[in-house]
């Protein structure tokens, strides 16, 4: 199994991260502390350097004084760099605020045995609890190894968590339903859908919300074009090509995350289609990618950084309860979502701004 190169965690300094990211130590500090006056590209470069070097802001002395866990692990394998960046920003800032030491580790393998081995090695370190963002939150081998080691864990964005487990999520069903109703209200009657990875329950919940909104409006879900994606940009390209190759292509595409929606926008541009005049495209998550493409994406805002913070707080509360310091720990938190309206959605055949004319271009290749 390929594993990232390790340095002794005690030898990695803020200066090391600054050199790797090509920024100042002050900028690294701003990112770690959740500062807002940092350009998004710079923030992502710092987060990438933090993950690569396994840098952890060392607040062990303060955490011992506060009686908190000294080390919390974060095991990650998310294919979306934009999602992972926001999650790490939230987790690092939260760890800094509460005074615990956050240990980052990548889990590169997809096979159950690879996941189990990576988790087993991680569990042998001094972490007292582990945060599992998607897709590892759904990985049974990972959870089983942590259970065997007696290490508490918290899952993020898991639609159907095991009984008595900790979980932080949004209502994916309600969010997808709301976005689908938005497209229907705009006048779209043939809406293509790009599913998320089938190994994540949030994917099923988003599709279920899409289907429920259509059926409530009197439409046959079986008549709607649906393609499988895997939450990656590449899978979004393949799915969008298939949707737009249809004899009667959809006038709108709802992708299950922003990476796949951005891919669909790229496919539309390559075919000479205007977004949203020829095809509306909407996403899910509201990652930084949503505002770095043109046109900017209409999407569902999932509070990713806040979910990371909530996960850390839930985990610390569970650890305190195990120590006998507290009781009555919540098992799940459902955070609010929001529809973010931008330029990538509009009525079908809408006029092009500044021309007063509607587009009626061929929709095939």
C-alpha cells in the first residue's frame, strides 16, 4: 500500500509548512486559525502543505491543562480537493480554539484490507479519538478497527450511522428536494441528474430528494435522464457527455457535488452551449470551486468547515464522558443547509444578457 512519507511530527514546524506552500509563516498561522483575509488559492496551498507534511499545531500543553484529549486524529481519503480543503480548515481552526493537537493521516487504499491496515497503524499511535470525513465515514473496515482498538470516532456526512455512534450531517434529502423544486420553478421539465458515489449514503439521500420533488410535482422519475458519477471531476465529464448526447437532452443538470457540476459546465462549453441559456447546471456543497468557474455555480451550501468543528466537539464530549467528566452526549447533529443562487441556473431558453435574444443552438456535438 502506498503511504505518504512521514517526518517526525515533532520536527515539522510552521516554517516548514510556509516554505512548502511558498508563503509566510504569518499566512500559515492565519489559515490554521481560520482567518478570512487569505486568498482562496493561497489557503488551499497551505492546506495541501499541512496535509503533505502531517503538520499539527502543537497545543498539547494547553490541552493537558484543560483536561481535553491531547491528540485527535483525522483520517481522510476524499477525492474532492475543494471539499477536503474546507474540511481541514474547519478542523484545524476548531482544534486550535479548544486546545487539542490534531493529527492528520491519509488513507490511500480503496480495498477493505488496505483501509483496515491503514487504520490499524493509525490506531497504534497516541490518538484518543478519530474524525472520519466522507468517504471513510462509510468504510466498515475503518470503523471496525477503531472499535477493536477502543478508540471513539465520529463520522461526517453519513446518512445512516450505526446505533450509538457520533455523526454530523445536513439533511441531504431536504436539500436535494429544494434544489429540484428551484429548477422546476424556473420552468425545467427534463432535468438530468448525476448521482454521487454509490458507496456513500448521502448519494442515495440526494437522489431520493431529487425523485421525491419530481414525483410531488407530478412528474415520472423514470422519464428523467440519470447518470452515475463518483464525486470526481472525471466522472462528471463522462456523465455530462452521456446526458447531452441524448436525443432529447435535459434543459438542466443537477450534479451531486460541485466537482461534477463544474465538469458538466466544461462539457457544455466545449460543445458550444451557453450556461444557463442552453442548459442550467447546479451542484452541491458550495466549495471554493463553485466560485472559481464561469459562470459561478448555483449550488447547495453544505457548511463543511462547521461540520468539521461540530465533529471535533462531539468527539471531545464523548471522550470527556468516557473519563467520567460529563454525561448526556449527543449522538448526531444535523446542521442547516442553504440554496445559493448564482449565474449557472435560469429558465430554459432564456435571453442572453445584453442581447434580448434567446438561444436556440443545436444541443448535440
